[in-house]
C-alpha cells in the first residue's frame, strides 16, 4: 500500500534564510516552509503577520539549552556542501507520530521529554537504564557534520552532537548471541496521534527501527542528543535519536526509549508497512529506484531563490562508501 507520497514538485518556495544567531535573537523574519506531506500539495507562503507569529514559535522550539563547547570530530568536520540553516532544518521534518506534513514542528512540541529514560536490554551482559544526564556523563560528546538523505529524494547537511553507537556497545557488552539491535521510539496514543491518512487503521506503533550489530558498531553510527550546538529540538527527535548517514532518514529512530539487543532480525515500522518500498537495510542507492520515483538525484534543501533548490546526483551510501561498503559485500 502507498504510504509516503512525494508532492508534484520539489520546487517549494523559499526565501533567504538567516543565520542561527540572527534567528534565535529574532532580529529578522523567515517565511515558513509548508512541507507537502502524504498526498498533499505545496501550500502558499504565509502572510506577514502570520509569518511573525510562526517565526516566534519556531524560535522557541530551537532555543534549547546549549551544550557548550563540544569538539568537532576532525574526520567529520567538512563536507562538499553547506550546512543547512538551523531554521530550515527546524521546520522541515518528518515525524509521523505527530502528523504527515513536513511542517509538524508545532505538533511535535507535545512530546514530553522530562525525566527521560533509555532502557538498554536484551542480550547484553550489562543491561542498564540511562537518563539524559547519564548519557552525557558516561559517553564523551563530539560534533559531526553529516549528510542527511531522505527516501523522498531530498537532502540536508546537519551538525549533530552526540556519541558513537559503538561506545554504548562497549558499555553494555552484547553477548555472542546478539546479532541485531532494535530501537523503540516514544509512543502514547493520546499524544502521538499519528498521520491523518491512518483513518482509524491499526499501524505498527510504537515506531521501531533496527540494525545488524555490525552496522551499529560501524564508525559512522551515531546517537545524537543535540544539533547546532543545542540540545535536540523535539521535532528532531529529542532527547536522543539515531543518526545513520549512509541510510535513508527513516532508519534514524527518533525519541528513543528502548534499545534491545536481539538474536533475530526485528520487524520495523516502515518495513512492516510495505517491505517492497522500505527494505530493512535501506542504504542510499542511486541505482535502486523507489517504486514511484528515481533515487538517482536529490533536491538539496538550502538557501536561495524560491525555485532554485539545487538538484545533485545521489551518491552511493550517501557518499560514505569508504566506511560502510565492506558491510555489504
């Protein structure tokens, strides 16, 4: 069954975007991008007064606590395209627990993040439950600039702050029987009401994603608790999410509450919904088209005139083949 639908065009109107500092100080205004969701068309830009209100609300969601000085990992400090402006990244999101349009950032503010715990369980020698303070104290934080590629053929560049997944592996020590890992996202049917197109259907909530253990142990695999120097905004999957830059974005589970080490491949949300369109591996591959569109190119969401978002060739493994190609031979 068709789940994610592209809009008829990715040429979504946009105007010049301000730097993070200017935005957070509310010195200038940015017109809101209204993302096209499932079966939707692109909506018009808001009027001036509406724009001011939207800008103020968006600023509040991005003005999270600073993580202070975090060293950037030199291996992931530069990239072949500019970093996506914080304002764009903060208002153009997929988070299906809160809706199906790209502009779900307002609905996502209902996510309760106080007293957050992440349970690490399953086939490990040292099961443990971490709160956010534990994570920051236990695992040294670093910043990494990664490409982000959505299965819908758009892309960004995000500066994430967090720690390598392999650090968690070392801490909990999976047993020899552990072959896979499953990430479970926050779910409360009263809060995470899901997309409008569910129409009363029973979807496979909570959202889950998974990896082979050797994928989780790869140098690229990352847990993010922040971006742009701040704690994660809720629309990005606060307070902790998976970042897997060689895979399509839906593999990056948001708002993780449980990490389970397993001996068999776990069912995952989109793979359960439609395994033909969303395979378990989900590596970025320009030569493997989606059933309804090509993956050979991508639209890079960036600053610039409204109809001039740059189209770029899609890179195998999103440009990270040197790190991960050996996992798939």
